[in-house]
């Protein structure tokens, strides 16, 4: 079984723990079952939507960290705003062509 992890705010973590406790199941099982229901397309409860948002935020955070590390590795993390704008314009122009 794959191991997945994400970061949750203290408020959200308390909500998740509380919901799992109310059902009398471990938090890991609660999260797994919630994710499985979401993946199967079941309508999400309010907490389910929060978990989905957390997952999306976690993916965005991981993507941002990856972009930052690639920029640092290539020396592009020290660009001026003008240089950044020039690269964006050149990339957009290349996509249109």
C-alpha cells in the first residue's frame, strides 16, 4: 500500500481527528475511506471538500517547491522582474508560433 502525506492546518487537523473519533475509527482509515469515496465520485461532505482542497493545496505546494529548486539549480532564482517578464513574453510568443 502506498503512503501518502499532506500538511493540514491545526484547525483542519482537529476537525479530521474529531470526525474520525465520532465514527470510532482511526484517523488513517477515516482519511483513506474519505479519499476513496471522493475518487469514486461520491458527493463530498463539507469535510470531504476541505480534504480535497487540502490535497490540491499540497500538490500546488509541492509543485512550487519543485519549480523553486529547479530555478535555484539553474541559477534562474536570481532574475530581476524585467528578466522574468522577458522570459514569459518569449515563452508565450513561442507557444503562439
